[in-house]
């Protein structure tokens, strides 16, 4: 069964944890100094917040799955929707979890993540993507020109077939 995933970036974790705990009527299922997550059952939502210096507001959307078969099905859908322009990270650590995941970008530039959580991880992950600070995140890909596709895994970028500048990561 799939669970809808929403991740937003906040200014103040504790203030936001207090607000969302009251809004959802329950404390987070996972909380760190820079991250919190609620696994809501009704509706089935994985709602996460983080404060890691990124642009405030909606960070990304996605679907969390329970099986490899569900992940493969979503990967086919993502490839079809994006004409094959997706970032397949495989097994990776991010958001205090070890997961298998892939990403695509919708026509408005919104990142969509599909993932299967494998286990907890002791760290959030790495924010080491060489793109403008407002769009960087280990977990959130950005468009990169199709000419740079060989660098996409290390840069955490999804190819952008309509990019006008072959040297720019964010188009």
C-alpha cells in the first residue's frame, strides 16, 4: 500500500513540531534537531519537516511504498510521465533513513520522490550538491541539462531536456 509523502522546509523545528503535533493530534514518530516526521494513518500520509537552510515552504512530494514491486511500478509511471528523465538514486541514506528511491520533476519544477524505506539511518544525509543554495538538498533533485546526464547521480539532478544553458544545473 502506498503512503502519500509531503516534505516542507520550516524556519524553526520546535515551533513547527509543536504546531503540527497539535494539528495532527499526535507527536512526531521520528524527531531530530533538524527534522521531524509524522506517519499519519488517516489519511495515510508521511508528513515531514526539516530546517536545513533551504527555501521555506513545500520541499517535495512523493509516495512511500511497502514493496520493491510497488517501487518498480511507480518508477515506470515516473519514466513515462517525464519521458525517461528521472534520477535513480538506488539505495541511499537521507532524512534519517536508508531507502531505495528515484525522483522526477513535474512541468512546474516540483520534485516528486518515490521510495521504499529499508531502515533507520543515524544522519540526515549530505547536502553537497553544487547548485544555488536555495535549491540544494541531498534529498531533492533539481533539473540539469541533458548534456550533463553523466554527472546527474553525483549532482542529484534530473536531466532537463529543455535546458538552454548546458553549463547550468538549475534550468
